[in-house]
């Protein structure tokens, strides 16, 4: 548990007074649709700032965030409850997110859906309920991009596996933190998803994008790589250890699924966004070959508490499974902008 400083408590009180001018606390909440979240949310640069601040707070242990708990009606799906208290962002709340990889094909629905509740820190009362798919689509690539910028700032090549929601945003974000990029490789099992990605980012990304013919081509061509495909309890091991070389930086968003587990087990350094989260997933059987030995957390690198890369030939894996300090910090910015602009529907509690 984190105890707020006197200065922080003063800020919470001010925030409470501000909220009282915008909403009848305890009597009503603000409902924000997905479109309103997009309209009121920060842009790519703004998201990087919000997430950097939240990650640094995480690195300094100035937060409260129990590892996510979940329910699993089917083997291949999960719901996660993700609460967080982030004093530096004056934010607390909880994200309730679903991941159903079967959805796009079988139901014509997105793989990832969810809602987020934001609360007043001083009184606990709920202030807002908002869609959380967009903020998830933004904060996840922000973490990858910030970690890539810290671990491999000189990278000239970036590879992205999975060209869905996350893949598109990863390509949009990565160009902001890897300024020397000359080429981006993308790969998806469905070639039309690669086309869609290229189309989606064409106005924002001037770095040439190669639609790769195989995972091997991507792994062998890129210094820095990420994957956002699906998460399964048993590793799919699509990316093979024999294709990987020293000096690469691998930043999976899909836990231990896409990359052959021996890559992480034998990496020179294995960082994670949250040790608690990775230990929890290990307990649930997502690391059947064992959880690699963790040298530190992504937030600790960003806060300057732990060294990231210390030699050019280190193979580094940095696994970011998603932490709610970022969701709640993003939600706070969206909510604040919406309250200022008078956007959202007030509803009685
Ligand atoms: N770490 C985090 O914080 C975080 C946050 C959100 C989502 N995720 C994870 O990221 C993944 C993608 O989420 P999304 O919302 O982008 O889903 P999505 O369905 O929009 O995209 C996934 C894409 O991966 C492709 N794919 C599946 N298997 C593949 C393979 N073997 N090789 C190449 N491509 C493959 C699919 O064809 C699809 O285009 C999911 O596993 C999700 O759980 C992680």
C-alpha cells in the first residue's frame, strides 16, 4: 500500500473541490462513449507523456495496483479486473476488460472490449464510466515505444507481429521514440491485415513499411521487435530462437505466446512491466517452461532506477502485459478534458 504525502493529499482535496463544480458527487456519474473518449483523449505525443509519468510512478513504487484477477469462461478467453491508485495522476479507478480472440472471426466483434470506472480519491464515489478499448489501444503501444526508446534508441529497424488494433498503434507510436528508424517490417497471418495497417498509418508514418513474407524474415531483419497477436496458456512459439541474434530488443505484448520460451529464458536481460503480474500469470500456467529470471521493471528503467541496455550485444526481452496505472492515468486525462468541455452524459446513480 502506498501512503500519500501531505502535499498529495492537498492535491486530492483540490481535485475533489474541482469535481464538485462539475458533477453532483454521489448523486450522478458521467457516461463517456468510445467516440467521446477518442475526442477527449490525448494524441500520440500526449499519451506518451501520460504513460511516461505513470510508468515512472510505478518504477518508484508510488502507486497501488494489485495484480489483475480474472475469470475464464472458456480456455481461450479472459476477463480482467484492473484497479489502480496513481497519486501522481490524481487518479483512482478500475478497468474491467475482456479478451476474446474468437470474436473477430466468429462474432464480427473486437477481440478486446471493456469499461472503466473512475472514482474520487477523497470520497471514493464513482465519477465516470467510460469505454476503455481506445485508451487500451493507446497506452499499450506507448509502453512498448517508451521501453524501445530507452533500450534501443539507435534502432534503424522495427518489426511488428500482429497487425490488428495493437499492431496499427504500435507502428504509429514507435516512430516517435525511435527517431533513427529507416524501415518497419510487419507480419500478420492474414495478409489483408498488413494492407489495412499500411493504409491506417499512411498519413502519420513516413518510414517505409515492408509487408513481410514470413515471421523469420521479420525476426532476422529487425533490431527491435514487438508482438501483439493472441495470448494462450501454451506458447505458440512462432518466432524461433535460432532466428534471434545478440543485440536485439524484443518487446512482447502477448506474454509468453509468440516467442519460443527459450528466447526469454536465455536472454541476457528479461524486464517486465510488473513482476507481480508475471508471477500471477506464471501461477496460472502461462510459463510452462518456467518464468525467466526478471532483472527489473520497465518503469524502473524509465525512472532511471535500473540500467536498461549496458552493452550493444545484449539480447533483451521486455515483456509488457499491461498495467492499470496507465489505464487509470489515461482515464483521468480523458475525464478531465470531458468535464472541462461539458462532454458526456450525466446519469443518476
Ligand atoms: N500487453 C498489453 O498491455 C495488451 C493490451 C491489449 C492487448 N494485448 C494483447 O495484444 C494482442 C492483440 O490485441 P489486439 O486488440 O490488437 O487484437 P486484434 O485481434 O485486433 O489483432 C491481433 C492480430 O494478430 C494476428 N495474429 C494472430 N496470430 C498471429 C500469428 N501467429 N502471427 C501473426 N499475426 C497473428 C491476427 O490475425 C490479428 O490481425 C492480444 O493478445 C491482446 O491480449 C496486450
